[in-house]
């Protein structure tokens, strides 16, 4: 009875997130060329390979998220292996890699 890790931090999850991130960077570039003033549709960067959720975010906010290398943009409630929720808005969550929000609270 081998236990199979369903949600390995950084492996499956991280790579999927990186792909979504690259795609989103291209979307941001296009949006700038087209001078989008309202929100831009971005791909959710969660760990679920089948996720096709679109996240609407203002370009300025997107760039603010991208300032940090370890921040990921997801649809509200979508999870990334090895990342913890940092900011929640009504349209999207910002999660940060290198932390986990699944219980690991050592400093009581
Ligand atoms: Zn997702």
C-alpha cells in the first residue's frame, strides 16, 4: 500500500504555477500594448493542472503581485502546494511560496 503524495510542494504544483505565470506575463504584455485600462483576465496559478479559472485583475495590481518572485495569483480559495494565503480580495488571492497554511503552527 504505497502512499502517493497527491500534492507535492514545488514539484507538480510549482511547475504548473510557473507555466501559468509565464502565460500571464504574456497576457500582461499584450494588455499593455492594447492599453487596457480595466481589469485583465489572467490564469489562476494554483497547483491544479486542470484548472482553467480566469482571474480578473487590474494591470497595476498584477505588476504589484509580480514584484515578488514567490507570490502567486490564484482564484479565491484555490491552493498552491507549499504556499500560504497572503492577501484575499473579492476577485483573487495572493499566495506566497515557502510557507504553508495547512496547520504548521510551531510558535504557539
Ligand atoms: Zn486554480
